[in-house]
């Protein structure tokens, strides 16, 4: 699924969750740490690699939000859009790492500026598509939350399964 026929340009890991809480700002002297949280849904960890462009984003979002990876009420697998479920998007540059000896190198990752731009566009597309899908079920509590690109974050996760899938585009 790589853009341009070469190696992957985006690497994602998907995890079904019952609850996920992500610290997006650490505590400081005059303020508590800030968290975002979702209940039932999916966590998407995402890393943009060299060669990634905006052109791949619509296909990625459609694929990721429509894969039948979540356990529905009847026990059958449904997509996060069908649950309806919430989404937590976590930037994860370490997914681009490669072992070299006893160290890990990140030479295949995209630049921080380009990664930030693509991450913002990816989050926006996910919000649009997931909230539009939930529009049919007005009573559904669907949220799209996300981490902060380029910052260290703390994640608390209650998985269901766990159903964990690596997807490359």
C-alpha cells in the first residue's frame, strides 16, 4: 500500500480499546497535567516516513476507519465507524526506527515540520469522517482526540482483546 510503489511512507498501529487516556501536557508549577480521553473505540499510533504526502491521507483515513477490527455488541467485528466508537490518534515517531547494532536510528522518518503538517491534516480528516458517520446515530457519544506532535506523552490504555494491527501505506 505504499505510495509510489516503493516502501511504506506511513506506518500505523491500531488497537481496539475500552478506554484510553493520554497526557498531552505535563504538570507545571502552576497547573496540573492536561489529558485527553476516549471510551470505547480505537487508538491509532501513526508515523510518517520519507516520501509521505497529503495525497495518501484520504485513502488511509478511509481504510483505517472502515476496517472491521472492533468487537460490536453482538460479538461480530465491525469498524470504529460502525460501533459507533471514538478515536485517539497518537503521533509515534518511534514506529519509524530501525535497529543498527544496539541502537535505534530514525533516518527514514519525515522532517518534523512535514510530519506536523501531515499529522494535523490526518487528524482533521479523521474528525470529519468519523463524526459524519456518527451523525446518523445522533445519540452516540463519539469523540476524536489526539496527542501533540513532537512531544513526549503518557498513555494509559485498557485494551479489548487485545486486537492490535500494524498497517503500512
